[in-house]
C-alpha cells in the first residue's frame, strides 16, 4: 500500500520529512496543494471545494486505494475528499476533524484572514517578512527548527494568494456545512489524531464528537502541539503504522 500525505498552511511537504524518515520501507507520496509548495494553476480559485476536487483528482491517479494522511488544512482536504469519494482510500487520518463540528470557532488568525481588509494586511506582513523571521515564527509555534527553516523558504507569493480565498471559503457556517456528511467517511477506517496542545483545530470534545460521527478511532498525543509530526516523529510514525496494520 501507498501512504499519501497532505499538508496545510503555511506549510510545504517538508513538515512530513522527520516522520516519513521513521516509516522505514513504507511507500510514501507527499501531495502539495496548489499554492502550498506547488504552482497555482490558471483559473484555480483556491477555495475549499476546489482543493477537495484537486485531491480527488490526485487520488484517482493511483492504481489502488491509498492510506491517506492529512494535517491542518490537509486534514480538512482529506475529510472532504473521503466524504465525497471514500472508495479512493483504504484508510484515512486527519488531525483537523474538530473543525467540522457545528460549534467550532475559527482561531484568531483565521478570523483575521477571513476579514476583508484586515486579512490583506495580515498576509502582506506575514508573507512579506524575511525568511529568518518566518522561520522564527514557526519555531515559536512549535515546529522543529530544522523543518521550519525549510518550510519558511516555501512561504511565497503564491501561498499568500491562496490563503485568503481558502479561509474565506470556509468561514462559518461553511465548514460546519461541509461536516454535515461526516458519516460518509465511516465507509473507510479512520483515525483522528488529537494532539492535546493543538488549539487551532477545535476542543477535545469537538474532535471526539466529529471522530464518532465519522466512525473513526481517536489517538491522543499528550503534550504535543499543532506540528506534532515534527516534534515527535517516532511517536507519529508508530501511531500510523499501528493504525495501518489494524485496517
């Protein structure tokens, strides 16, 4: 089987490097969403629905269903794709399930991006900063230093252009409406990663509630934050391999 990894914002596929190094001979592929480490195609509007359709198109290229893993917005793309086309995956993993709960409240940064005028100013300041400043900000957020340096290099103008339409397309109640079909994800084995110090993706209760609706197991990563896969790649690899072995 092939394990396919999808990352989020503001990230590149480098966020997976430390974890994938611990997976041994597992066949892995990292898919970079348009604008986030991959070019923005002409006419691509960078909305959540368009990213769902992009991921479905990529999954259709594999000769057999894959083990799909998503982090941050990648985790949302994973769930959106699996709800629409569950037959394309053998299993799925997401650390963003809580965002699909009707009571989810977007974090402060996202709410800023979703606000006209304010979002444009925030993106200009964040993405226009020197690479060193961008890397320092990621490290302060919990990303491993070696990974942050690589990711900061990929934080570019294309990513800046994608951020606002993506977040604005999912402002409440939109993302809650996406979650109306979570039960469809139960057609394939699912795992919701609950990193206890990740405060971007909903409360513990919201994450457990959406996991239950999606028929997914929950694994708790005590003391780890939003970038758990860079903080403790050994544990991250272990929970994935154990899950895959049980599917």
